[in-house]
């Protein structure tokens, strides 16, 4: 046991559990961060889709046809 959370081990600080949202007040310093995060999410979604298609092709190659009744 390490005595620390995985979050702390990765980030070096503990997460804040209090979330303050102000939907009417956009944050200028956060805009580049949000844009970068959206780009990362887009890349991850594409990578997940590609992996799902690869697994689907592999699974379909081992399937037997549905028997006719």
C-alpha cells in the first residue's frame, strides 16, 4: 500500500471535490484549455471507433452464419 490515491500519484495534488460553476461567466484563460481538451476528446473518440471496428472485423471473421429455421 502506498498511502496515496492514484490521482495524487499521477497529478501531485488531491482533487478538489467542490465544483463551482458559473454558466453566465465565460473564462478567457480556460478557453484554450477547453479547445485542447475538445481536440483530445475528438482524437480519443476516433481511436476508440477504429479499435471497435478492428475488434468487430476480428469477431465477425470467427462467427458462423445464422442457421435457417
